[in-house]
């Protein structure tokens, strides 16, 4: 298993009150839906999508690319 873990942290929620996260490929990385905590699962590349919600407004989605590589020994 991988020892390194990280978090997806948005810089500015722009008044949006709801925030959730999702990984496009959970064989590469899983992400806690509420906290944005990333846990590598395997080597590869995927995108993590953050969805911002606010009552009376259209949802906004932002994504970032996550690359999981093998550490050099």
C-alpha cells in the first residue's frame, strides 16, 4: 500500500456552500467525498473533480489531474 496521502483543497469557494469530491478512476486514487483526502490505490493518472453547489445557482465543477508514480529506490 502507498504511504503518501494528500488533500484536494480549493482556494476559493466563491460563496458556494456545498462541496464534494470524486475520482474518475478509483483504481488509481480514491478521494473522500467530503474532505478531499486522497489515497493512492495504484499507478496511473486520473482526474479528481470538485463539485461546488449553492441554492439557486448552477453547480460548478473543477478538476485536477492526479498522477501516481512508483517511488525510485
